[in-house]
């Protein structure tokens, strides 16, 4: 199958993305709903989760993405591998994250990754960025104590903004300054492409206190 062609960036503040998500029946999605969950916010085409879900069968994985054609394609990839520990959900995270997290069983969210989010460089567009104060608050409410949040970007300004928002929250502690190595066993497509161009990646890891 060829790749689905979609716009690289969509405006999460536009009217078409203001509808709350329809929450699936999670017990019909995951064969073992009580396993620890890795949530990937802004999962894009979902190849990162698709690979890691096949390596870590004792975890569940959930990818959230605002571009619906990518979600449809990613779930087709999942189905071809018959993966019962992986799901992709079309949603606007800034609208639906609290509802999604609140619908999951308590104490299952152990790991959250936000990797190479849309940078929205112009000052007037920065309110479109996925990591905002409210998102950090929601993650603080639902991630298990000792759970981790992994952030990375190839844009230093974006990485600093994300890092600062988590630094300012009393529920999170940063393990270090910038991480030289990715702690995860799989790289995203963007990470691979960035290194192929000889450019740096800025990454940081937080723990939920």
C-alpha cells in the first residue's frame, strides 16, 4: 500500500477539530486492559508505536493523532499484524485528552511520549502547540506515580518551551538536562531523518512524583 497523502500541519483551533472524541470500549480494543499503557501524543503515521508494540507485548500502546487519514492507515497496519496491544485514535488532544485519560482504568498510564510536535513558529500561532499548561495538568492527574514523560524535538525553541512547562509543574521532576541518547528502543521517522541531515535532537525525560 502507498502512503496516504495528508497535509503536514492542521490548525487544532479550527472549528472542524472542536468536536470531542468518541471514546471506544477499551476492553474491546486491548486483550489485557490492565497492562501498563504507553501514550504517544501526536503519533503521526504511527510507525514508531507499530514497531515498539511488537517488541513489548506486555505493554499496551495508544497513539493520538489529529489527522484522521493517518489514524485509519495506522490501524490498518495494526490489523495486518493482529496486534491486540495497540490502538490509534483520531482526536484533537487539546480538546479530548482529559476525557480519554479519564476513560481508561486507573493507574494504567505509565509512559507518555511527545515527539517532534508541530512547531508553529509564529508568535500568534504558538497557542496551537500541543504542549500547553492544561495538557501538563491533565498528565499530572492521570500518570501513575513514578511514570515518565519523554519529550523530544529537532527545534530547540519548541523543546525548551515543552521542558519549561513541565519544569514549572510541581508534579514532575526532570531527570537531567538534555539527554544524549534516546531511552526508547525505537526511533521515530523524524528522528532518523534529522540525524541523517546531521542535525541535533533535543530530548528530556520527566518523572511523575
